[in-house]
C-alpha cells in the first residue's frame, strides 16, 4: 500500500479501494462523543462506551432505561435527563420497582430499582421529538444522495471510476459484478455503507457469512460460488443504511432491512453440513451467481405472482365520508360533487412527499373528528360533515398544518390512495397542445420496416 492507504496490487481480486484509511480513522475518532452519567460525574465515550454506560446506570444507580435501542439521538436524550436529575430525584420521574436482590444478584429484600420509560408524558414527548428530528435528518440526507451529481469513486472490483449519481455506482456493482447492496431509492448514508463493505473486503471477510479467508482469490471464489454477494441480513450494523428502518420506531427491529421476502430467503438458502449458508446446487456442482439470479427470479415469479388478480384492486375511501370507490377517477368525481374539492387542483405544485403528508393529515383529522380548516373537534363524523358543509370548510388545510414529519406515516394501514400520488411530469402540459410527428421520420421508419419484412428474405 502507498502512504494514502491505496492498494496498488494489480493482480488482487479487489484492487484499489478509494478511501483513505488515515482519514477514516481520524473521522472515527472525531465521532467519539463524551457523555456524562446522568447522576454522577463519570464520563463515557459514545458509541463504544454505550454498553458500559448502561451497565453503570444499573449497577451504581439502579436505573434502567426502557427501549434504549429505539431512542433516536441517545446522547441528546441523556443530556436532557442529566439536567433534570441534577435537581430532582429518580422517584419524581421514574417508575419505582421493588426486587428481592442486589444489582450483583445476591439476595436482599425490597431493594428499590427505577425504570425510565415513555410511560412518563415528558419522556414520551422527548422521544417523539428526537424521532422526528432523526427522520428529518435522514430524509434530508436521502434526498441529497439521490440528487447529488458530484459523487466519484472507483469500483470495489474493477478499475472503472463511476461519476455522477450514487445510484449509478450501486447499479454498476450489481449489473457488472452481481453485488447486491439494495435499491438506491431504499438506501441512505450510502458513502458510509460502501466504505464499510470495502473495509470488510479488504479484511478478507465475506459480506454474507462473515467468515475470514486466507487471500482475495479464495474470498472472491467463495462469494461467487455460494451466492454471498450481498450483506448479511442478520447483521444489525447495516440497519442504519436502509430507509425502511426509520419508518416507525415500533417496527424497526421487527423488519428486515433487505428487500427479500421471507419466503424467498427460505428458498434461496439451505444449510450444508458445516453450517455454512449457501445457494442450492445443481448436480452437486457450483453454479455461477448469475445463473442463481435467473433461477431464483423464476421461483419468485411462480411464488410471488401466481395469485395475482388484476381485478382485485384496493378500494379508495373518501377523505371525509365512508364512501368507497374502485377507480381513482370516480374518487375524484365523488369528492368534487359531494364535497366541492378539486383533488387534482390540490396536488398541483406539490412533490411526492408533500402529497403524502397532505393526504395523511386529512385522514388523521377526519379520524379524530376534527375540521381540516379550523381544527374544531366534534363528537362524531356526522357532526363533522355538517360543519364542513355549513361553513364550507371542505379542503386540505394550509401547508403549515400538514407539512410536518409526523404526517409521513399513514393513518390507515394499506391506504390505496397513497399509491396513486406519484409525481406526474405531465401535470403542467396543456391538453389542447397538438403534437406533430414529422412525416420524414415516419417515412424512414416505414423504410426500415420494409427492409425487415419477410418478402426481402431469401429462403433456401
């Protein structure tokens, strides 16, 4: 390696990794954040010292923080409670429990322990604010990575330098080398993820089974034959790179971060005698990874699409009443005729995320029997509808009302209307404009078609 940490070996299986190890180590050191105990002056370095910190809270102060893995920006959470407990005792905020043992496990009668959880309204409000802050940060980063064209990096396998969008780099890894990192639209913190994958390959670690090999050639052959060119779905350290895991804090740890269906993963993998996960083999011989993809695609086609029925579409429920429609056009006609709402006009000028938040806001208000305009609450939906009609408050509210991170999440499960809110590039095109195709172009197309006609083939 040279002084910048680049691999100059041309014959290696993974040549030239384009990140600076010295700079990376410096960045990791900068990420260490000192965090003081919320009750005493002992300092721990996060994130490496997080487990020691939690152990110290239990052993020294008998305090347990509930669902600590689901807390966004844990450092800020602890800093808040450090200020609170500076002048208050645990009993004022925490749930007190009596256990018949000491922290070291020895028997003792009626020992007090404390639980800090979101049962406390103040704690729940703090957790929700931190979750919203994290969601805003992640979505901002995700949008930046989708649109930033200044990305440039050498491929992990070949010497091609990919410039432009990060999605181009991810697609190159899959199309040229069959390395599956996920769909670009589902990923976030892509630079960090690529650096992590590159670091594992440099250390001769298989991405999927995470075994260590003696050289790059053996690792490359193993990953190709076993179909291990994808990250380990059970390695929780990859969770932060998949946007799905930020959707809901109550579902983060119940969902897999990869886009493989559970049934498909069971078909893709089997266990051999040494416990190594591998793809099914044909005639006891190793098959190429590309053939695996084709084979499993055919299996997915049978298992995942065989029960598809084109006529069984989701019904669209009205934004205000219980009317259900099977067609989007009928839905728009209904809300215009019954509720004087031009739905297409409400969507103009809004991007996909804004449309999602707007619909979820109206759904939430209707569910709570609140007016979307004046926020007045009623006893039931009938009173709400009477108010909306009498005061002509049918609408979607102002942008300040619905443009909030909390409305990224749907009010109802499987809301079919949300699937129809994609950005339409033809929204602003005038229907009265007539498009004219050049006759010369049509003529050239016809000539090319004549050349390919059966009449011009000489049969033997």
